[in-house]
């Protein structure tokens, strides 16, 4: 009888320990996850598993709704932790990336280089022929593909319609940073180098490889990508993994690392069409002013971002293995911006209240 009592005590103690284990915080899976290239299955996890402040989530969601957000998503290790839709927007609704789509062009250019179709250090005229600008030929020949990637072509940025007559001289290539639509000529460079139209090359080399859905709208002034939120998140996940998707290195890692490194000293907060946080100074579209400090002070210093008009956002934070997506209308319709805005800093204050 004494032995039976001892056995019962041991069993009860074991069950009690198991019960206590089930009530403790579950350690989240820290392995990197990639969703399948087709279908709607995507692994999820919860804020509780990361020990986040769940009481602050409602405040974040209220803020997002008030700021004209249509969708918001947080991935950690590739898994969805938050996925929210507002104002009738759904997981299948397409929305414009605006200038956040510049990073798609950067990636495609890198792929063309790794396939030995082009070299970003060569002259643009090697791919478009001479006379592609309305500049003196000796000035045109100074412009490399890399200058287009870094917004340092020296071409007049006041006119956003990219026509021959609008491509006039302001400064020697590499001596002036100015945000403009001139980057769109990279699409022509990629197309000519690959002997294909840009979208076909982009689809086969990037979009289809990571299971994105979406399309390019080639307007008179703007060339804008449209997709659903999860497709934007797929590209963010590719960027988090430095161009690698599952076991395939889609974008050369050295090139990608160059893309998210200061590309010049004039605006160190800019890479190859990626915005970089945590630098000593930054510039913004439409201005030659230089501002001291980080681009988005409330955001992690290692963050790099794809930023588009009306506050389209892909935030990539390697230190947290995190990707954050925001799509929607401008957070402040009375003060629309083309890239970073005060909204970024406000949003990161709300995000920090949840994740820190």
C-alpha cells in the first residue's frame, strides 16, 4: 500500500508538472519559414508566443484604421504574427506599391547582372545607345547603370515624365543625389540586356520563383506594381533572407548586400533604390536639404525599407527576423509624401509598444 501511494504521488507530480508547462509561454519556432509558391497556406504564430504586449495591439489597430490603412502584416521568421485588413480591403485585393516597387527593379537589375547580361558599372548608353538623353554627349557618357540605381545620374529631376526632351543636365553623374522617375530607365536597360520586355523577364526571374501575384501598370508617367498584401510580404521575406528563397539564391547575396548599404556619401540613407535607417543623415524627395540623424528614429537602426507614395511600406528588420507591410491611402491626405513621412515614426512608436 505504501508503494502504491508513492507511485500515485509520482504520477500526480508528473501530471502537475505537465500542466504547469502548458501554462508557460510557448517558445516560438525560430527556424526560417517560406510559404509554398502556390495556395493560400501560410504558417502563423501569435504575439503571445513572443511575449509581446498584447494589450497594445488594439491601440495599434485603431491607429492604423485612423490613418487610412487598408492592410497591415507582421512576419517573424517568415510566419504571420499579425494580419489585419481595413475598410473592406481583403487578402485578395490588389493595391499599388507606388515607389516601394523601385526595389523590385533593383532586384531585377541585380539578377540581370548575375546572369552576365549587364554590368551596373558600365555606361547606360552601352544598353540604350547614345543620345538617350538631351544632354551633351560627354555628360551623358558619365552616367552608369549604378547611377540610376542610386539616384545620382545628374539628370534634371523636376520633370517626372521620362521623355528624351526632359532628360536634361543638372550636374555630373555621381555628384548630386536627387530622387526622381529617372530610375524607370533601368527597366529599359534590363529589357534590352535580356532581349525581352521587362515584365516578362521580371516574372520569370523573380515573381514566379517566390509565388508572388501581381502586375505592372505602365502608365504615361509612373510605372507601378500592384499586388495583394501577401505578395508584398513574400518579397519582404526574400529581402530579409538577402535574396534567398528556400534553397535558391535568387538575387546574388553580394549584390543584395550592396543594395542595402549606403551607395554614396551625399545621402547615406539610400542604397540601390532601398531606404536605409540608422545613418547619420538623410535626404528626402523633392529637396536638396540634408537632415541630420536617422531617417526613422523610432525604428530599429538596422532596418531597410521600400517606401512608396501614400505610405506604402515594406520594413525589413534583420535583428528581429521581421518583415512589416503597410498598404493603404496616405496617412495624411493633406500632406502626401513620396517616401518616408512623419507617419513612419508614429507607426513605429505604436509597433514598439507591442513588440518591445
